[in-house]
């Protein structure tokens, strides 16, 4: 069996998920489902890149530990993927890769050693240690040369030309990858394989970048400066720099260098690996990644495809400053997932920038889905239910009835339609194999328009009134239904739930996800098939209603932002915090800790809670027992001194030494009562 390995970038865990994450993962999911349908053994990876200085800073800004920060972002990303059925439960990715997984630590160290053991194409050591002094851009995760930053008037610290943010001055010892020795072999491999980097415009950019000269690459940071990372093998004072760590996940996730994932078989899948990435990180996934792989003696992936960026309706880049960000949560709440999937693949030519607006999404959904595929399904199956007692008719037209068929505008020879469908099927497969999703879908919609026109011109509602037109009516209904079956199979990777729904309404119960479109044969829909329960699959969207809902959500967000600026929280924010009355039943000092007390607290639940409180310097265990206290009861459990704390005891902070004073009650209040 042929294999196919598809990966998204692993998304950096310093910020919340957005439309870019959703787009790349959706396209990858469509390809994953398409290849499975074609009979490939597939593996689909997405996930999070969780190390580096940006994570440390994001954690500090959000008052979290680095682990808490990456756990939070990974959780939000998983939630978004589940909302749009991109997770394992929805038939999506096979692994949500995290670079904090233990098996990745093991695998990436093997990868580092394998690079270090080999010489460069020019016979030099691949990895060496030196002292580095340069300007570093944390958002870009790379050091900048003089042509990549500017020093503004009145400022001493230069700013990155990409992010316009001040750079960090780094002066430290570092391990270097001898990238300068790989220019010739990189150019040779890229120029010999036109599909290695796509599209062609991006391929030319990378060739130009390499010909401009490559500099050796810093691939480690001193642990004293960046502690959140994977240790360099044999050197506890250094951690791996983000790109070696991050990029090697595509190997470690499928079993390279570790026992945990080895049953997947990395060599089996790596022989047909495809990376889908945004154009902004193409250099790292080609120049750096290809060089690392060559150094480690590993074959390059089949393709790295760089897609474009979503712009707003006016062609502007989306960002917080312009206030034109598309929120995945809004898309989930107000739009059908399959309709969104179709829009993303049809609206943007893969590899180029595309424009995204709610108005365009609504217009496309109504025109192509509600009026197009949805209308074809509804009118065809409803007429079979109404005119043929819910049974798919025999579509044969006998010779003596040719004249009636022609009069109704129906070709007596159905082979014409079959030829159109087969030609469309071949074009669809060809375009999807080449990742030209928009062109493939456009070809399918021409068939929808053709069948819809045939139904309108033949007017079955009139044919039913003429006994001489019975075979003509049957032919129209059969051909429309059989075409609908073909459409469901072709479109299933793009709109899995909707096509499954239509397929069931036709009265078919085989697993559509396992039907290879290349094996479709005309006439496999058996006459007499009982139509299932019919219902609209793509309801028409009310643009005014949806846009009003979006405006209301935006107003709520604006109010929340203003409240945050004034240190206010909304009532919804307050209700997220669950405050309950508790009574301390037992209390002990925590061994080896000068501050912590271990309290057993009755919150009116079946069992007391274990809560650790940093009050030992001001309250003795005896002082705590019997006190009525206020507890944050829905706080995520966390470990301190190897013990789990299942909530937080509230206290005021008084004086210069921040002495804690317990929040308690003057009157008798039952344990477990909620504060409002």
C-alpha cells in the first residue's frame, strides 16, 4: 500500500489560535481525507512548538510557568480543532505533536548526534562551538544581519524590519551549524526537483536567497539565558535553538530516534512526506530543514508547499491594530463547518494570498451550496419521493420513446452525461493531486450547473402530467440522483458531514470515506433504492442577521477591552471564578517548606479538599483548624513540593511584608455555599 505523510507547521505556543492555524490545518485535513479515500495509508500531523525565549516571555506576561503557558495554548488549539472536526474524534489528525513530549526529547537528541557525526559536503565539521555576538529577533526566532534591521533616530537599539520590535543583544557562547557549506548541494537538489518547493514563485525566492550566500547558523542558547529548551547532547549548559528542535518533530513524531513512536514506522511514511506551511516560514522549512536532513543523512521530503496569507476584503493584512481579525470562535458559532471548509478551499488559490470577509463567505455559501449543491439534492430527492413513492426509478429510455425525451430536452443517450462526469472526475483527481483545490471544485460545480439546468428545462413537474413522458421523467430523476452520488464521493474530503448526509438521503449506507472516486462507475446506483428521510443540507444564510450578530460580538469584545484597560472585569468574567465557603478540618505544616500549610477543607462535597496555603509564617496549623474561609474552588489543581493543591484559600495582603489575613465570616454560613 502506498503511504502519504502530511504535516502542518507545529504552531508556536506563545499566542492563541487564529484563522491562519485553521486554514492550514483544514487544507491538510482535506488532503489527508482525499488520500485515504484514494487508498493511501496516511498519517496527518499537527501540533505545537513549545520551547524558546518567546515562550518564557509569554509565560511571564501571562503570570504562568512555561509549562502552564504551552499547556494553555495547546489546549486552546485542540479545542478549536475539535470545534471544526479536525481532531482525531472528527476523523482529522493522527497526532497532535508537542515538542515537550518526552519521546521528542529523545528523538531530537539522536538527530543532533547524527548531524554532528557527519562532515559537511566540503569535509568540515557540521556542528562547532564559537562565541556569538549579534542582534536577535525573538518573534522571528533568528539572528538579524545589518540588512534586516534599522536603527531609528533617537534610538540605540535596532528594530526588526519584519516586526518593527526592538531586538535583543545576544553575546554568548553558541553551537553553530555550518550552513555555509551547504549552498551548492541545496541548489542542486532544488533545481533538479521542481516539486521540492512549491509554488514556483516561492521556489525562485529560495534559490535567490541561497545564491545570495548562506551564513553559519546558531543552533543553541546558553541555558542560563534560555532555560526552556531541550539540552544539547553532552552539554548541560546549552539548550537547542528553536529550529533544530522544532523542525525535527516531523521525524520524531513518526518514530525517528525513539521507542515510543517506532511502531508508526518513520521510514515508511517519510518516503512520501509533504509539508504545508505559510510563506512566512518557508526559509526555515527549506534552507535550514533541508540542510539539517542532508547533514543527518536523511532524504528530503517530497514537497514543501508554501501557501499565501488571508487578507481582509480591502486587501489589507489582518491584525489587531486594524481590527480586522477573523475570530475562529465566531466562525464556529455562526457558520456551518462544511460550508467554511468549502469556502477556504474554493476562495483562495493554494499558494497565493486570498481575501476573506464574512460577506464573501455568506455569498459563496448561498450561491454555491444553498442554491447549488443543496438545491440539487433537495429538489431531486423530493421529486423522487413525490413522483416515484421514494424509490429511485430505472433511467432507461427505450428507442420508441426517444422522441419524447428529445421533446423534453433530455438526451436519449445518457453516455453524453457519463462522458462529462468521467472527464470531470479525471480533472478533479488531477487538480487535487496537484493541490489545485479551487480548480478541482470549479470543475465539479460546472456539473452541478449542468444537471440543475437539465432539471429546469425538462420540468419534471410537467412530465408527471403526461403518461407518454414517464420514461423521460424517470431518466431525468435517475441521472440527477446518480450524478448526486458521484458528487458526494468526489466532494467528501472537502465536506465530509454534508456529503455523508446527502449520501444517506439517497438511501445508501456504505462508508463513503472508503470509496475511491477513480473507481466510480455509472449505473452503480440500483433502481428501486429507497430514498431516505430528506432534509435541507445547506440552509440559506441570512446576511443581515449574521452581520448583526458579528457586530454585537465585536461590541462586547470592545467593552471587555475597555474594562480591561480600566482594570475592570465583566460580570461574565466574575462568574467564571467559583468562590465557596469552606471549613478547615485538619491542618499540618508541609515538610521541607517554611511557607506552606496542608489544609483539609470541607466544601460541602463528599470528600474534603487538600489545599496548600502559603501562610505558615503567620498562621500555625492549630490557628487554621475550625476557621470558616473563602476558597476558589474551580482553580486548576497544581503541584507544590510534590503535593497537589485542589483550590486556593483567599486572604488579604497587609503591610510591607504582605502579611496574609484570612477572609472569613461574622455569621454562620454552611460549608459549600457559593459567594455571589
